[in-house]
């Protein structure tokens, strides 16, 4: 089993039985997500920025405007921490103390660097599009050189990562099970709504077949993981 | 209009027309969310931790085990950055470059401190329960002293905050509108599923009337904001 080796930085201490370090646990949590929260430090001040990301092997990528303060700062190689979180349910217990959440989360550590080279930058951006929207890259006009110049791609090889997962019903103190208090789980999930065509859409253009997975009501996490699995 | 005064730390630089600093924009984004991502720095290393949070006035609160590494570190008064993010839609444009997201996000800066005093700690934890689950506190057994001792509540008065919002259809380069390429928005939202009673639920106990807002299919963000608004 391929696994990351935790150090003090990434080891799950609280409720450590919920902590996992293997790729087989961590990668599916990452691949089912679209937004990561990326923490970095400028002059001692912590910042955290939500951003779309993607994964290739043990490396995470994100991108943005070449003028972005975050990306310009990260280009040089700086410590970063990336969190990905799926909220799966609210856990209502019979005491305030035992209320909890069902969730899947990953915390990954590494050093952010600029992706150097126009070819690799373009390849990563194509991967990002096709990872989200199967087959879409081929349906778009080619990127313009100026667009690639205006875009920065950052990579972070994962040095350490941990996953933390909670599932299932509440766990109450034994005497509390006798109370007349409702307890259980209220599931929460990100779902896809009905696509809204651009009001300026050219007449006769239909919704792409490659995006059939984006059906109204589909779970976004499952759909994203399917897209990632298809890319291999 | 009450607003935060941005400095270089919080001013939205990229796409600055999307940036807002007024409470009337920022508070509803916070109140519609359950999870925040909190960044902090230990020995120069950035960390970001997802956690449930709540708001009272200009102060954000979060809590956890008194043994939590994050909370023990934050007790003393350390700089923190809190991000709250709602993904509202995927924006598909006619070029890779103009693909985007619809979202509402807040980045808040301040100093994390321990909430001192058993009475205030208990009051905040009650607020947290009732903010999420209207009327639930009264249905639970009282907190035990030992439970309060085992729990730490952290507060962070917001010193600066900015909101960033994108809505609406893609914005393409003028010539691209003639392309035979589908463009539009695929909405994404967090929704509530059907409640799952604890298998060990006492016979005859029904789902609380106060939680009627947690109806299957309800939007979680709208529901949370309603709960917050009810508390005043």
C-alpha cells in the first residue's frame, strides 16, 4: 500500500483513529473535490485562499491570473498547506457535547512552485479542463499565446498528507440513549442543478454529450471522482 | 453602511470590482455557511483546518476538544485568517481562458483568543447549537461540567474582511460568441438529504419540529442563513 509518512506536522492527533495516510484513502477525497483552501504565510501573516485545483499523481496544481498576489508569491517556492473538505452530514446526538459532523477531509503539505515551460503549463491547463469537463478541450478554440502568458500554474508535490473521516450515527454516553431526544444524521451533499445556457448562446448549439454526468440532481463529488477516474 | 476598512492585507486586488467590504455583504455569506477554513502559522509553517464556526456581531467563534493542537496553539492570541466559500456554479465559456466559477467567499483576518470564563463559554456553545438547530438546546440534557472543561471555544474579532462574489453567465471574447460551442452555467449547491434516525433511537421519538427547515432537498446555505436570522 502506497502511503505518505506522517511527521509531527501531518499526524492526526485528536481522534487519531480517524486519521489515514494511504494514497487509496487520500486520492479519492482529493479527486472528488473541486475547491481546495490553500494556506500560505506572508511576513508572518497567515492567508487562506479558496481555489480550484487538480491532481496528477502526488502533485496538486492550481492556477490563476499571472497578476494574482497569491500566485506571484507562491511562484518562488514557499511552504503551503492545502485542505480539501467534504461535509457529508450533521450528526445530532442526545447531548450538546456529542454533536458532530460526518466528513471526509485531507490536509496536504508541500512547497508551492511555479510550473515552468509553456508546454507543461498548457498541458496542465488542458488536463484541468478535461478533468472537470470530459472531452471539452477538443470543443474549445485553441488557447492563445497571450492567454497562456496571462495565466500562472502552480504545482505542489505532496510531501505529507493525512485524511480524516467520520461516518455513521452519533455515539452517545450510555445513559443518554434512554432520553426522549431525537438523534441521527442529516445528510448534506453538493449536487448539480439544471444547466443554464448562456443567453447569448448561438442558436442550435446543444449541451455537450461529454457532460452527460452533469445531470440535474447528480452528486458533484461522485461526478468529479468519475471524471478523474476516466482520465486515469 | 457599516463596513470594514481594508488594508493591503484584505483589499481585493485581482478583479477588484468583485470585492466588497460592507457587513451587509459579508455577514450573510458567513451566516449561510457551516464550515470555515482557518489558517494559522506554527514556526513559519502554514496550517489550514476546516472547522464548524458561528458568528456573533463582528466576532467569529469555533470550538473543539481542549486537547486539540490547533486550539491550544490559538488560545494564546495568534494571527488567523478565516475563509468561507460557497461554490454556486461552474461557468463554461467558449475558450479555456474564460472558464470561471460562480461563488461567494469571505476572507476575514483577526487574532484568535481563548474564550475565558465558564459562563461565556457555555453561552457560546448554546448559541452554536441553537444557531444550527432552532430550539434544540432546550431538548438536550444540560451540559456536564466535565464536558465544558473538555471543550475549548476560540473567538476571533474580525479586524478586516473582504467578500468576493461572481454571478451570472460567462463573459467571452467578442469574436468567440460566433463559435459552435456550448456555454453557460451549471449550478452547484449544498442540499439537505433525508434525515436518518439513529438505529438506537428510543421508540416513539419523532423528528423535532424546530428542525422543519431541514427538509430533504432544502438548500443548506439558505437554511443556515434563516436559522441565523431567527436568532437575531
